[in-house]
């Protein structure tokens, strides 16, 4: 029997890629979008658009009618819209969604979490993911929580790395040798779609990354190989960046969160165990293949063979 899947966060960078993956697989897709959101692109692709808002509990349960699986990539801490925040969306909004699922006929929630969230109590938007995972267990819903490392690619409006790469340089905070796990959003989108469609995956948390963690020097080496031109790494001392984040945090609370996140990266704990990723989704992407796909995606000139 064909599954009916509801996507929450489908107008975002990652969510739109998940919808693309689902449609490619011939799945019946609905998208819950907030009032006022531009959903014309989704409707043009054949996606059924439903108006709903995680911060308005009364709108969620009606959106779950006749839905088998829910996928959510929605976040509020990046403050994409006025009123979005860690408290309104990531905390209360996700709890509202789980509460609604617990009294609906939905069979599974596929949740987009964050790698090693349980180790990062001091990073608010990491720790919030851990709390929501705990809440899913408490409410006894069936779920698969994908815990990706840092996104190798970003929304073009937010990508601070690609411009530097095109100029032959990479600028990093604090350390060029500290390693973290990364993933391309194309790969994560594919895994989210697979988790929604594969009933054999049990309730669990799955780390998502590449075959090994990477650092800025490794990226520079692969960029040099890809372009045939040297790519240099420059490091901004952490005490300088930490001070800047603190000052900006006086005006934008999100910057205080980012300071704690980058500080956490420097602890060396942001590393994926890809055992379950390989078990349920197949071969883990290699660093070289992922890097080269990213370079192609951002239009980095490739060396002639």
C-alpha cells in the first residue's frame, strides 16, 4: 500500500531536497506550511499543500489526517521568520507535533536532530534536540531520529565558505586541524526519505556523517586536487572570534548560541559513528566524493585532466 508522507519544513533548503527525493521515488507527498508562506513551487511539483503551524497546536492534528509518516526539518533558532525562536519552534513547536502524533494514526515521525546532541548541554540548539528525542520516547511514538554532522553545503545565501574557495582560501575559527563530521544535504535528504519509507528500520537514533571526520586542511587539500591550484588555510584565533560573538550576542541572542557551538566543535566530540548509517542506508559517502560534489555544486572551476 502506498504511503502518504507529510513534510514539515518543506519550503526550507533541506526540506525542499527531501521533497525532491520523495517525489523521485513516486511517493504521495503533502507539505504543511505556515500561512503566508510561498508554496507555489511545491504545488507546481504536485505536492498537496496544507496550512499549519507548529506553534499553533489546533492546526496540527487536522494536517495529520490520512498521513502515515511525518518528516520534519523545521527549525526556529535561526529565526527565519518573525516570532521563530528556540523556544517557540524547536521546543514547544516540536512538543506540539509529538502530542498530535501521539493521538493520531501516524505510524512514524522522522526527526532531524543533531550529532552528539546529548554531549552538548551548553549548546542550546543542540541540547534542545536531545530533549525532543527524550519527549518522543516519553510520549511513546514511533520515531527515527537522524543526527547529522555539520552541513558541508549551506543555503547559498548563508554559505560563507564557497566565496573563499573560489579565491583559493579557506578561513576557519580557532583551529585548522580539529576534525568534525560533515555531510552533504543531498545525502541527508536521501536518508530522511529512506527512513520514512523503510518500515524495517526500528525506533532509533542514527548518526550521519562521511567515512571520516574532516578538518580545514583536508578540505584545502581536496580543493587543491580538484582545481589544480593551491588553496590556503587561514585561522582566526578563537579568542578573537569568541569576543566578536560575545559582542554581537548583545544584540542577537543567536550569536551567543553560535559561540557555544563553535566552542563545542573544538572539543573534538562532534564525531559520527556511522555503523547504523551504513546498516540502514548503504555505503557511507567518502570524504573525497562528498567534497568533489560540493565543489561542483558551488561552481568551483575544475582542473583539466
